[in-house]
C-alpha cells in the first residue's frame, strides 16, 4: 500500500484525519493527523459544513474569541460603514485634484504617511477624518446603505 502523504510503500496504512480529509498514510505520517474511525458507520459521507465561524458575516452576537478582535476594531472606527472601495475613491479624487499625498496631508493636518496608509486601505480613518476627507475632496466614502445626514 502507498502512503497518501509521502508516497512511501508500506505494509499497512493507517487512516488519519487531516483537516477535512481522511488519508491512508504510513505510521510515520500518521503522527501529523488525528486517528480517524477505521470503520465509519456512515460510510464516506462528507463532513457536514455546519460550523464556519470565520465566514459568518452577520454573526455579531456569536461568542467566538476570533470575532472579538474584529469587533473591537469596528468599535474603534466608530461603527461608520465605509464603502468597500472607499480608499480607492480617496486616491482617485485626490489625484483628480493633482494634489500630492503630502499636500493632501497638509490640508488634513495629517502626515503624508497617514495619507498613503489611508489610500492603500491599511488605515481606517476615524469618523472626524472621514468627514474631513469627504469635505475636502467632495466625495462620499460611506456605504450607500448608511442613511446620509445632510450637513
Ligand atoms: Zn508517509
């Protein structure tokens, strides 16, 4: 029999679970997985896709350690929903005015590095700065779903 992991010819393979896959592997490779039930009662039924905590977008109340970090980040930026391409809008509008990142930064009272971070999407500006940017560039950065308050 061949080990499905390293391809070595062995007398007997063991069935181990690696993530969602169950492989027949040699004893050496068996260490890398968890032992799978040698006589599965339900045959080769695929594992049910019930729990996908990372992909459940709306699970704000779900108690998961991994979600906390993200929620805190949202809290930090003040719950303001920005459009998916908000940073591209910033850059496009800034370039349309032929302002350098430095010039734009001065108008915002921010450093050039902050402007560059914003335009790469690596920095979520606080609400006040979002409004400043919108005002300066005469653009909207917030998601369409957000009710727009006339200023
Ligand atoms: Zn092996």
